[in-house]
C-alpha cells in the first residue's frame, strides 16, 4: 500500500496568507484516506498583500515579474517548512494565487511560477490546475469538489467559506459544485477600512444592525440568478460589490452585520433548494467557519433539518491545501482530478503541470 507524502500550498481570495499542509494519502480497498501530518500558515506582510490585491491592474510585464517572484517566494517558504520539520516529501502541489479569473473570456491565471517554485524549493512541483479545464470550456472552478467527493463523501453538503463561498454535493451520483457568492472577501474589505485584517469571531458584526437597503442591493446581484456551473473572481467583486459597500453610509458594525446576513441568506437558499427534506449534514471549512456570528446566523436560517458540522481547527484552516495536495496525487497517477459536472467542461480531466527542479 503506497503512501504519498505531499505538501499542498494554498493562497485564497481572502488574502489572509499562505497555507502549507504536509499530508499523507493512501488508498485501501479503493477508498482514499488522508492525514494532515504538519501544517503552517504564513500571514502576508502588508507589502505582499498589496501586491497580490493590486496584481489585477499590472501590465503584462509587471504581472510576469510578480509571477516569477512569487513562485520563488513560495519555494523558499516550502523549503523552510521542509527543513524546519525534517519532512520527507515526494513533491509539492501548489494552487498559486488567482489574480485573474474570467472563464467567460476563456482565461484564468494563478501566479506562482512552477519552475521558479521547483528551483527554489529543490523539489518536484505540480501546479497550474485550472488552465486546462478552462481550455476545455469549463469554469476552472471550483476544484475542491474532487476532494469533497473522494475524501469527504460521507457528508451531504460541503461548504467552503474563504474569500468566496462555494458548495458541493451529489445529485444522482454526479458531483455538483459552484461558487454561491460572497464570504470573507466582503467582510475583510470592510474591516480594512479600520485597519483590521478581519473581524475575529464576528464580534463587530454581532453588535451591528441590519441595513435593509444594502441587503436588498446585495441580494439582487444578477450573479445569483445564473445557473450553475458558475464561478466568480476578484474582478466581479470590484465591479459589482465594492460600489454597493462604498455608497452605503453606515457604521462598520452595521456593514458587517448586513453582509453576514446576505452571505447566510444565499447559502441557506442554495442548501434548501438542493436538500431532500430529510435530516442532512453540512460540513463547513475555510476561515469563515471560525466566524461564530456567521455560523450562528447560518444555523438559524437553515433550521433543524440541516446538521451543521464545524470540524477541528486544523481541517477548517487547511482543507483547501489538503485537497490541492490530493489533486497533485491524482495528477501524478493520471487519475481524473477535475469533474466536468462541476465546471461545465467538455470532459473530465487530469490537470496540473509538472516541473522538475534545476
């Protein structure tokens, strides 16, 4: 029974930082098993955070420079992680950081050059998981559902609350998944106005009141009417959401309170639409799972038919890094790691580009 020893790297749209997860995977009787053996989060310094946030505005030359620099930085951090913990590693699987996501125009872009990463880490790297799916006519997102299906299939729904909220579930033996809408992206945007990286536990939001005008504008965003497969990126947030926040004159507490009600309204709506009326389970991971006020609000809107499961903190924080490590395993074995039922591509695929260190 072979054990794969992989480091998964993840940087999400919430711009919290880099997650590194050292994972073991093995297959027994066709069932995949995993263990997160070690993990680390590296917060972005303000300069790096600004570079990643503003990358959407860079020239082609500037973007390529950042792509290479960030790849080298990822490799250095991965090598430090390996050396500090004396890890035995087969390879590194990296999501990179999404700077552009416009599948309707035929492209998506994750910076973090695989060759620079491989060279600076001195390890084999698998990365660029999204491009091939977009080339096949898919959204290139969300990708975590292959992990939901093969590693977390005992839950009826898997919800990730990162910068964006996305969900996956089975319908007639097919995995369906899509970006529901907003999550930490809007909350962190609001807290940055008072120089806070995030609202810990939702304490500020809990003390706020509902702004019904803002709530209606958010709930009426056209994206929510689109059928799946569908996904959103930072461009959509800048164009559609930021103007609503900026034109709303209210306290930070009220802006956060209203945003959480919007987030939970849309999540609850989608779960209720796809539930079968019996008692079902919902696994919640991602940074938003640590927002107590958000989770309490969601439980209230879902009602007693949906059992909300918030796992241990390690899985909450590192599930996405875990799944990208797993996607690397599937790619290395040439097994399917992206599902057309999720992304809308022409076919399932085994995606990811392999780089060897020089």
